[in-house]
C-alpha cells in the first residue's frame, strides 16, 4: 500500500511535468506566431514605404529581405515545435493513462480493504449475536 502511494505520487508528478512541457511548447508557438506576424507587418509596411513588393527587383529593400528571412526561419521553427508538441501531447496522454491505471489499482485495493474490514466487523457481530442467542 505504501509503495502504491509513492507510485501514485510519482505518476501524478509525471503528468504534471508532461502538462507543463505541453503548455511551455504551446506558449512558445504562440510567441513565434506573434513574432512572425509582426515581421510580416513590418515587411508589408517597408514594401509600401518604398513602393516595391517584387522580391526579385534590384531595389527591393534590404530590411524587408532580412525580415522575410527571419520570418521564414521562425516558420521553420514553428514546424519543428509542432512536431515537439505532438510528441509531448502523446507523452502526456500516456502519462495520464499510466496514472489512471495506478489510481484504479489503488481504488481496488481500498475497496478490498473496506470489504475485509466489513467482513471482520460482520463476523464479530455474528459472534456476539451467537453468544447472546445461546443465553
């Protein structure tokens, strides 16, 4: 029983850790999406300012070109983070399933203990009732 209590705590900790990892990756994705959108806005503003939106044009703004490269790098990172997020969500799902198994074992053990206590109490009551009926 003591071991199972420690195992239960360990499984809960694992679930909390996996959930924290998922939340952290989701927060990073939100930040990257925001940064990519800010860069896109800056690119468009620079293109409007100089009046050139053709990236192959010889006078295309260097700032817009550099911002586009940063935006593309961020989008690549977003793709990689999405893969990490999928793996982290799978790990979280597995950790939750493991926790549920341990919780169910704990519940069954407690139910068996309650039944044993109730059976012992009933046996004592039957013994007392038997002695009273003998008198």
